[in-house]
């Protein structure tokens, strides 16, 4: 289990706010007690709290492709990453780590959003394409790994847990969503696409 969090500036460009990223990822330190990683530019901020399992020395995130135009943060496991790595290396991709995370960034380089069809695992992932100025977020087919999002002002926020989104900006509204009460008493949990916090939503599985 790891934690991921960050923001994407939809219509503005500003200097990277690492203090904001620190506030977000500190809320997820219980998910990744081995350390934090950050990346930011004028468009995006990415943060990762790591639980070291694969490639203890080299698997730190965010991780990038060869020319640093694609960046990824990831929570989960890719079960077929070794097979995918062999295929990608045969196509000329160069790896700098032995982690399953790096397979994602090279596979996205090859196939874009269609890369999900090749991933066998449980995951929540975020890919930032610096050339296109775009952000791609996704979850596994069954929604095993969590990922929440919210838009506020000119920014799009995302995180493994809702409290990290609220830590990003004190002006993000914090309001209870009364519509989920019936869900909680019936199913013991809010039913997607709602959460207990108004304006914060779970990314759909798949």
C-alpha cells in the first residue's frame, strides 16, 4: 500500500507549490512510511508516499521516461510487469529501475490510454504528459485501489484518501453530503459516484 496525491492546474500556470504537496502527502504517511517523492512544474504537482516492496533502492516515485516528458505516480501492484518489461525493452525502451511502476510510464509511451488493457493488477495511477500538458488518471477494473478527485477554482485535485484533498487548500469547501446517509445505513458505505464529502468523488473503477 502506497499513497498518491497531487493537483493539475486546468486553466492557469503557476510555480510548483511543494509546500502544498507536502501538506497533502503528509496526510497519507500511514500508507507509505518509507519516504516521500515529489515532482512539480508550472502545470502539475505530484506526490508519493512509499511502502517499499519492489526495488527497494531504485523504485522511488514519481518516476519518468527517458527524456522526462512523462511522469507517473502509482499505488498498487502490476502482476505481469516482468513480461511487459521484456516486451518494452525489445522495442528499445531503457529502464533505470527494476520496479513495476516504471513499466507503466514506458507502456503509456507506447500505447497511451490503451496501456490499461495490458496491465494485470490492482492499481490507481496518474500519468502526466509534459509535452501535451495533459493528465491521465485511472484505477484497476475492480476498483481495489482507491482514488478520489475534486475540482476547485482552476485546479483539479486527486488523492488516495479524501483528507489529502482537503489538506491541499483551506478554501476547498468541506461539506457533508446528506444524500449518502441512506447508502451508509443500507450498504455500510456511500455508493459511487458519491462520497460523504460533497464535491469529492471516487474515480470509477476501470
